[in-house]
């Protein structure tokens, strides 16, 4: 499948490295995993429990309350993070390209 414009600019590597416009973004392993989970489920709202379960399945155990802290860190660490990573109040989180957000 084709990558969107933003995903082409944001290169994710399996070594917990993220590059945005060729600049490395320093993320914790749990932040990286959450970002990857949300991007793989683009446009879908995921609860903190779902994200925590996905992380546990991948070998990293976190509490659902930790997910909130890590998503907020992603929003501040990644350029345009607040326009891509969304908190759906009372429900969960989703990743969505800024040009598709309504």
C-alpha cells in the first residue's frame, strides 16, 4: 500500500528510531511502540487498554494510565504531533493525517 505524504516524511525504523525530515526524534521505547500502533491503525480510535494490550502482545507491559502520558509526550516531541495524534475525550487516541482531519 502507498504511504501518505506525512508517513513518507516520517521514517520509522524497527530500532526504535524515528526520523522526521531527516532529523532523529528521541523517543522512549514505549513512545515508539504507541506511535507505531496508532499509525498502523490510522483513523481508528483505540482505548488505552487496547494500546496497552497490543504492547503486552509485543513484549512491553505498560499500564493504561501510562499510555496517556506517552501519547502526550509524542504530541510534544514530534513536529506537528498535536495535529496527528488526537485524544478523543472519554474514549481513547487516534493517529490521523493533518489534511484528513475534519
